[in-house]
């Protein structure tokens, strides 16, 4: 019996922290970069294994100069009207190196998707950047940079949520004082903004409902979660077609009471979809932290709902530790959701959280209720407000950011602005699993067609032909504890054949439609007995 599962129910959190070091919890932390010059508030992996990272242009001077001795002279800028430092970098996950990028308008609390051609389409922000659309088209050398259009959105979008749609465009939902949505790029059918009353109905005086959680359902409609309520939106007809039950407890889960949410892995024959929402902060937390300096413990609950059910209901579960501002990641095994980063008390906002949530938790959706959570190896760096985490193609989780201050503050504060990047390697990367780890030998990238057979070749030390699966993950845009567009499809796997040269071939089928898998670049993993290969890039359109 694994005693780790018992720990959360028997011990208090502080005692647990002491225990965990002696229990050899799973997973490993590694410092990749002590200082990339900026704080990783927003992150997106692109299909050349480079990660576009940015914070905001009004933090003051970052720790990295702009390329070629450039300076930004912007009379509307709030911190510095002349700023020669960068606020965006491109991080190469393979060579572990980075270079400054040039972002001119303010990207603070913005949102994004990746277009079908693999370009990052990032929208909105603050001040001179609130209506901007910025495109970053990846390149193999180091010549590409941001291209900005300051007036491409119809209204300001600050704290909005984006979702890539089956036609490859992005829907941009909400934002501060925006109870509506729009699209990018616009077609004749999608020229104007469309009202979305649900966002007005779920807001409270603290604007507790920014960055709503949005998931593209398997029927093509959008599941939108705001605080304690959720609906299914037919965005084309601008109609709410379903209202889900209130989540038990009624506590808020969206910014600044930031919990997080994922659409659980979609399995063939793709007739069901489930959503998981974890953490957040009780209603009083924001006001108490702001006015009284009182930090209320964060929520310990998760709610899980089958959004495709005829009479859906929330099943509530309890995490081993409280968490606000956590990040949730779907891992390549298709059976693990990592909950990482955040705080144990307070809320999102400047100086509003305490008790860094150092200990990540793994959630296993398929395990029996009551034994789904497993504590992981503790981090050492606080990852509070404005931290982020994304999955890399090799199965590691890239973790960065944390700046609970209005400027870059590296000293004289309890939680200094963090400019580092770390990797969390889940247990499946442990060398004790080397014999089980497949290596895909099919050349990357591959081009897929909806519903068509795919054949992948791989080598492996020890194969369990009955235990091989193929999973496909859409890299997410991560900011403010939510990974927009995060999506994992378990593919229908037909058979595994042994080839004459001792390698293997797995026959599988690409997702049947763009509703299930919006066009773009995915990472494809072969998983053998729970151990994933490195992914390869696959394009589908
Ligand atoms: C790797 O696995 C071995 C054997 O299960 C275990 O003893 C060790 O602690 C693991 N290492 C890490 C870093 O998790
Ligand atoms: C970056 O930070 C280091 C110390 O961490 C400091 O010595 C250096 O001056 C900083 N550079 C810039 C451009 O801020
Ligand atoms: C910026 O976007 C607006 C709105 O779509 C468009 O009218 C304008 O031509 C664009 N500007 C540039 C320089 O592309
Ligand atoms: C649900 O959230 C709203 C604010 O969005 C709040 O007014 C309401 O009291 C909450 N419901 C419950 C049962 O707590
Ligand atoms: C501050 O704390 C006092 C005493 O607990 C309480 O009455 C008051 O409502 C709190 N203020 C806010 C804004 O939460
Ligand atoms: C944080 O940084 C700002 C801008 O450099 C500075 O004015 C402020 O004094 C710093 N705060 C602390 C607590 O040092």
C-alpha cells in the first residue's frame, strides 16, 4: 500500500511539508534559468519548441535589454515613457536559451490562441494595448518578432478568455467591464460584438469573474464557467442553450478568486465530455486581504461535471491542500492532471496572497473517487500571482513567473519578483521508467487528416502491446491560472505490430472533426504502460 495517499487525511499541512521530504514524493524539480530578465506572466509553446513569454510593459525596467539597443518611447506608457528593456522573450526549450523580443504596447493581463498556421495570436491588454492584436509567427532562426495592430479589436479586452474555434479563428470572451464577445480574425458573419448577459449576471462588486473558464464542447458549443455558475453557449446564434447547476458551496472560482479548470481528456468514441474546476477563494477573501490584511484560507474543493449528460451534476472532491491561483495541466499519459503553483490563502491581486502552495498535486480522473489525489515533490520557489506553467514536448512542465507587486521588486518584499524558469519532471520521466519509454521514430512534423488512419513507428525496451495508447495535446496559452485552449484527445488505437527490425508500429485514427480537434499544431505522444514518449509535432487542418 502506498502511504502517500493517506498522508493528506491524517496530517496538517505544516507537518506534511516536513514529512514530504522524507517520503521521496514523486516528481523532480530543476532550475533551468535563474534569470530570463522578465517574469513569466503569460506563456505559449509553439511548434518549433520555443516558448513565447511576456509580462507587461508598465512594470518599469526589466532585467533584459531590448535587442539592437532599441528603446520604446511611448508618451502614454504609465511606468516609464522611455524604456530600453524587454518585456517579452522567446525561450528555446531544447537549447535552454532565450532572446529578447520587442513588444511595444501593453500586454498586461491579456489572452491568446494559436492560429492553424502555428502563429501566436495574442489579444488585448491594458492602456495602449487594450485593443491590440499581436501576431508572433515562429521562425527557425532568431529573426521573428511581434507584429502589432493597435486597433484590431472592437473594444478593450483586459482579462478576457480566448478559445480557438473549429474554423481556426479565435473567440475573445469578456474582459473587465466587457459583457460580450468578439472574434479574430473577423468574417462577414462575425463583424460585430455580441452581448453575453451571463457575465453581467455572475459578476459581483469585486468583479469576481474575470478570465472565465471556457472549453469547446464536443457538440461545438462553448462551456463557460464564471464563479459558481456555468452555461453552454451557442456562440454563432448568440444563445445560451443550457444552464448547468450551481457548483456546490457557491464559492467563486474566477479572478481574483482564481481557481483553475480543464476539459478532461476526450476519449473515443467522443460522446462525452467532462470538466474539472479546482480551487479558488471564498467571497470575502479579496476584501479581507485588501482592506484588513487578513488572508483567508483558499478553497480545498474541486468540482467535476459531465457537461454532455442529460441531467448533469457537480461531484465535489477535496484536494489535500487549499489552493488559489493554481495552474492545471493535462499530462501526456492522458490519465493525469497536474495542479501546481499558487497560494494557500488570499486571492489574486497586488500583495493579496500568502502561504505559497509549494506542493503540486496530481489528480487521476480514472482512479476511484477518494483516492485520486497524490502529493508531489515540493517546489522551493513561491509561484504566486502572475506565475504560469505549460507542458513541453518532452513531457516536462515549464514553470515560471510570480510577481505580486505593481513593479519589478527584487528586494525589501516578502515575495520578490521572480525571473526564473524551472522544470517539473513528473514521475514518468524518472530513469527507472527508461525501459518502458517509447521513442517515436516517425519523422516530425506529421500532417494529419480528420478521421484518417495514422501509423506511428516507435522503438521501446519493453512493450506491452495491450497497454499502448496515442494521445494528442493542443499546447495552451497560460496566464492567470488558466490554460486557454488546453485539450487532450485520446486517439482510437487499433493494433500494435512488431516490425522486422524490432521496432513497432501502432495504427491509430486522427480525431474525426475540427469540433473535436480545432486546426493547428498538436503534440502527439505514444504511451506505453503509462510512460509517454517525447511528443512529435502533428498538424491537422
Ligand atoms: C525514481 O524512481 C526510483 C525507483 O522507484 C525512486 O527510488 C526514486 O526516488 C525516483 N526518483 C525521483 C527523482 O523521483
Ligand atoms: C539584472 O539583475 C542583476 C542581478 O540579479 C543585476 O546585477 C543587473 O544589473 C540587472 N540588469 C538589468 C539590466 O537590470
Ligand atoms: C488593424 O486592424 C484594423 C481592424 O481590423 C484594420 O482596419 C487595419 O487595417 C489594421 N491595420 C494594419 C496596419 O494592418
Ligand atoms: C454565486 O455567486 C454569486 C455571484 O456571482 C453570488 O451572488 C451568489 O451568492 C453565489 N451563490 C451561492 C449559493 O453562494
Ligand atoms: C475587516 O475586518 C473586520 C473585523 O473582522 C470586519 O468587520 C470587516 O468587515 C472587514 N472588512 C472587510 C472589507 O472585509
Ligand atoms: C518596488 O519598485 C518600485 C519601482 O522601482 C519602487 O518605487 C518601490 O519602492 C519598490 N518597493 C519596495 C518595497 O522596495
